[in-house]
């Protein structure tokens, strides 16, 4: 069985990842470690203090910023402590309702139902499946800063530690990149080494997601990300255009976060995507 530990505003699953559900600005997962115990995530680096390990939000809901935590900005908060359901197969579901509140801290922009499911894969890997549904309270546009030399980001994002070195992003055509700006891919993998240990994290895109395959935004090393390796990976579903939603109209997004020891090649990552996506 997978262990579950509850703390003050936290839930830790399998000793590998902690969901900081009670954060006042937005919930996130940190620390996030591989099965061998290598921590991959980084929280609130000086260059971008609104980057929090593994997190989900969008840049703009209407005219309000829900990404950068610089006033004025909107917040995401759980309505109640998340439910936790454990299964005999080792999977664990952490789920709950959230409210997206505009910068006035009164007006509700969106309601969200979110679940993270821990799924054992193998001795060298496990998955965290995000399934989230957003429902606007009024007609609204979900949007991003249009890409120039930066921009386009929003959605599920990961920020890795600065000493995850010699990292590279691998896409589903087998190509490796230092930077990726809006290339659609069914999956993307950020891998490098920590103290000589090869490790990585992949974001898998569900075939029923809007705009699948989702554009990938990120970089192993970016000039405007301070010292060290930036290690940003984002499933940027709004990269090329915003999305209009009517009041009460929902949007559902699903991703698998595959956390692994070792460096995985494109064939193994493709097999994992087919196995997951084939279940629909």
C-alpha cells in the first residue's frame, strides 16, 4: 500500500510528493521526488517566486492575473480539505473543490474540481494524474501574454531545481531541445542529472484535451531565469490563442505527470503515453 501522511495543510503521498493544499495564493506540489528519493522540484526561486514546484493555473481570467503573484493578482484556494481515497492497487486519489477569486478577494471568477491520482508504474517510476474541470461564473476569456521572446504560458507547469544539470527537453518526435516555444507534442520530458544521478519528469497530454496535442513551453536553460539551470516545463494549452467560455460552460483538462529515475528514451515514453491515453 502507498503511504498517506496528513500534515497542517499538507498531504504527502508515498513519501514522494507533498500537496500543499492550504496555501493562501494557490495550492501546489512540492517537494516532488523520484522513487529513489531524488527531489526534482523547486519552490519560489528568486527569479520567478510565483513558480511553485508542480502547479496549475492560467495567466489571465478576463483582465485579472492568476499567474504572477504581484499585486493585483487572483488566488486559488480549496474550499475544504481535500478528500483522500486509497485503493488496494496502491493508487491514491486526492480531490477537492477550489474557488478562483479575483484580486478584490470577493468576486468569484471560476469554480474548479481538481484531483491528483498517484499511480505506481514500476520500481523506477510513478505517475500523478491531474484531472481538473473549470467552470466560469460569468462569460469569460482564459488568456495568456502573447509570445514574443517570452509568453504563451499557462496551465500545468513544473519548475525543477537549479542543480538538475545537463538537462534537455525531449518531444514526441524524438527531438531534444534546450528550449521549446509552443511546439505541439503528445508528451514532453525534462531530464538531467542531480549529483550524477539521471532523473526526469514527463508531462503527458490526454487526447481529449482541448487543442491536443498541447503546445509545450519551457527550457532547460533560459537567459532570463537567473543562475543555474532553469528547468521549466509547461503544457501551455493557451499558447497560440485564448479560450472563450460562457457562464456555466466547463472545460476539462487531463495530464499525466510521469516521475522517473534514469533517462528514458522516446520509445519508452511513447509506450507510456499509449498505455495511459488508450484507456481514455
